[in-house]
C-alpha cells in the first residue's frame, strides 16, 4: 500500500514579486494576418505600429483597410490607451515588407522596407529596377505621403535586398541600413543612379538621405565567403552612426578587414563618422568555436553609451578584447541571449547572458532613461537573467518576457508574457520614462494571459498584440517559510545528506515515476537533469564547487517543488 505524505520543505530562498500591476491595457490586432514583423514608435502623442498582412481586408478595432494582393503593409496610429485612431495600407503587385519605423520632432513618420516589382504610397508609385528593391518613405503627422524613394539592382534579384534599420539625426537626415546580395560582379547597389559594388558574396550598406530623400553618402561593407546581415542602426549623441553587422565570414570596409580570430562567426558594432567615410572603432563579439552569434538590437543613452542585445548558439563567446568571456550553460539545449553596455569610446562596461535550456532570444532593446533600459524577447519553459528567474520546468509553449535593467545591467523587473501558445515578441518602445508598449505575434490559436491582468484573451492564429505597462521595480525578499504544502508520494528523507560533500541521494517513491528533477547553481548553470526512476538515485558531486545549489522537481501534473542544497 502506498503512503501519501504531506511534506513541508523549509528553506531560505529569494523570490521576486512586482510591487504593483505591470500591464494595464491589451489590444489584439486581427487574426490570421500572417505578419512577419511588427515595429512600434512613439511620436510624442500616439503609438505608431507597422507590419504586414496577407488578407483581402484588415480590421483593427473599427478601422478597415483593403489588401491589394499578396503581402501588404499597414500603418496604424493608436492612442497611448491602445485605442485605434487611424489605419492605412500600402501595397502593389507582389509582396511588400516593412523593416523599420522612425519619427522626428514634427511627428513626421519614416518607413523603410522592400517590395517586389511595384508599390504605391498614395500618389507616389515606385517600380523596382529588378526583382526586389528597397524603399524609404516619409509621411506627415496626418499620414499623408511627402516623398518615397526606391533603390536596388538592375537585375532580377529575387531575395536580393533587405533593410535592417532606420534612424534620424537632428538635422533631419535619414540613415537607412541593410544588406544586398553580390554573388555576381554585375549586381551592385544602385542609389540615385550611382553604382556601389560589393565585395563578392554579400554586401551591407548604410545610406544617408537628406530630408527630401536625396542620397548624400553611401558606405558599403561586404564578405567574399558568406552571408552578412544588418539588424539596426542608431545615430549617436555626437552625430556619429552606430551600425551592428553580423557577418558569417571576414568582413571588409574599403581596405580594412575584420574577422574572428577563432573558429566560428562574429558580430561587430561599428561607429562611423557622420559622413560615413571612416570607422572610428569596431567592437567585436566572437564565437570561440563552431556556432553562431548575432546582434539583434542596439539603443543609446544620453551619455553616448550603447546597449547591445543579441543571441548566440555555441559553448562560449568572447566579448571585446578578450578579457571577458561568457559561456552557454545549456549548450546542448539551444541558444541564449546576451546584453552588453559599450561606452562612447568603444570599451566594454559590462555584459550578462540570459536564457534557459531551450532556444531563448532577445528581440529589441530600448532606453527609457539613463538608468532604465527595457528589453523584450521570447523563451521556452524557464528563463534566467543575472540571478532572477521566470517560468518553470515543464511549462509548455514559447513565452515572451519583459526585462528592465539599470545602467549596470542589474534586473529591476522580469516578467512573463503568454500562456498556452507560441509567442514571438517583436518590439518594445518607451511611452515615457516609466511606461512601455510591447508587441508580439501569437503564432497559434489559444489564450493570452499577462501577469497582472484578470482577463484572458482568446485569439486566432497569427494575431498581433500590443500591451501597455509599467515595468515596476521588483522587490526581493529573503524568507524562511514553507515552499510547498502539496501532497506528493515520497519519503521525508527524499534528499540527503544536506549539506553534502561528494554525493547526493534522492529517495522518491514509485508514485512519482516520470517526474523530472534538475539541479543548477545560482548562475543558472545546469549540473544534472533526469527523470525520476523507480529506485533511490545517487548523484556524484565530487567535481562540483562548494556553494549553493537548487533542486527542482516537476511532477507529471506540472507542479514545481524546489529546495536549496549546500555543498561543503
């Protein structure tokens, strides 16, 4: 006969809880619209949201816009209370994609992206000079098109060009960055009838347009062996240009070459002069073996420091000059994300990694104030960052996260977004010094639950959503109280000895067969993970360092139990 024993695990633990409600409003934007991107910008009064849709008719709230065939672009003006005020669309004969959005102090709006064959922006009709070309368009605050510009290649360049970022300087100049294929020597980039050849395999560009859409300068990077991508661009406080590039091979600018001294890929953060003629410094991120790394997003504070968010799928990466390396404690499970701060002179201030035992990534980083930096991304099951944890072992689906850190990288808020489905977080933008809007794509039908809202939102496949919230400061408390009063079929001496030296014994009854246990240290490094067997289990800990460890058990119903272990 089995005995059910109610156990109470007493231990000193740290836990996190928000002081006040995080999320205040949620807006679901259509269903089955097949968006590939979502971009958010605050123009001082409203929230501007842009992305793609693949429907005959798109409806946001009581606003409707008709599709023109294939994948089209939408632009919505939404109040800070997440009420849709206006909605317009742009399209053409093929598929169109929007890659970035920016606004100036007069509330003019700038979009960049790429299109196939032709696209109409009001009375401005653009036609590609070969296959897929890029566009930049300026609209006034009433969403009327002021000018539109196209650039690309003369040849049929399917999947040839992509835009990765857009930003403005104080003079009204527009900086657009992206990448283009240069497999053949007769596939240069053509801007305002000027020809800019690449370096052989794949090219990256940074173009400076004036406020009427006339190109002022063009910088070309490239590789001869592999693909290379640009994901963002940022005008610095000293009017220089910050450009992140993720090359799969050595990359070249003019006669200068930049490469990974190890085996694997690299990412570089370049600081260029305002005229795009020279590089002031290049800050590297290297994989130290076969694997991948990429910078996803950058943001600047008022002192000229750049915050970098990216991801890596390899055992370890080197940051900067080699004095700082971070490892992936869950390499066998997937990718992790990292956040770094680089000062205005190209020196590393700090770097931290985050993630769990699956594929976890950061999407966008945003500076709220000089001491508040917000980040969003997605994770599976459980996610760690700098001593804080969200999620739980055994939790299904891909969740989103909202993370706020201070200027030294310490977390002040860390919360989950999601419930029973797969969520891809795409964007975050500041409304003011304390509140943000996050946006994402819900890939499969299910429910959306945010931590402090009582409502559960039911949605269709491929639904975009926005959520407005305040990333309240997290309070940490150290307590000694029962961690769990659940009834589980096990012995009171389930974990012994504790403290331990060279071995841990787990003695758990057969009723919990199939439950998962895991032991990790305070940094989130996983030491052992397995399913509970029918007999007592012994774990060899001779090679473990002295210190604090955590044992987690997730039963077959998804309930989680945790206790602290100490090695002498």
